[in-house]
C-alpha cells in the first residue's frame, strides 16, 4: 500500500439481487469483452451510491454479459466501508459522496464533501486516497 492510502474494509455481499432500496445513483464502467465462446463474454464493474437516512455508502458490482450482450447479470457485490477514510482525512460520514469518473475498469474518482479521492480495487487490499489530479 502506497503512502497516503487508507485500506478500505470490504464485505462481500452474498445477496446479489441487484435491488438497492436506498439507491441514489449508479455509475457503470466500460464493458470488457472476452474473445471466447463461453457463456460469459463480457464483464463490467459499476459503482452504486446509496443514501440511507443521512449516510452515503458505496457498493461495487460486477456485471457479466452473455453472447451478443444478452443475459446481463450481477454476479458479485462488495460493500465498501470507508469509515477509516473519514477518520484519516477528516471528512464527515454525513458528507455527500459524488461520483466523478472512472480512471480505468478498477479505479475511479469520487468526491466526499469538497475533497476528491481515488478508489482502487485493482488488488488487495482495496484502497482510497486523496486525489491530486493527473
């Protein structure tokens, strides 16, 4: 883990129904298509922001696609606990979270309050760090 990063607690959500009672917004990344004849021919990650009462939460979903883009299915979901990031960077758990953009299919930018952060789930441990641009 690089200097200035905070490890993100991740809990795999076994309820992959895709129903978000408190859905605020959803942000799909690019679809990666595979050169295969198998049942799964593409995958995509997307970020779901939910708002329960006054607290925002982030979930990363893995979506797979079948032949010719059919059979879209959520196959995995991970709930990100960013409490440690709030402690380290002094942001409030009540601050709004705004999705900014995808950097690649496993990194994205968000804004918590007025501060920009990069979330990286390329490898374990997943991290969140202040983002200075670039």
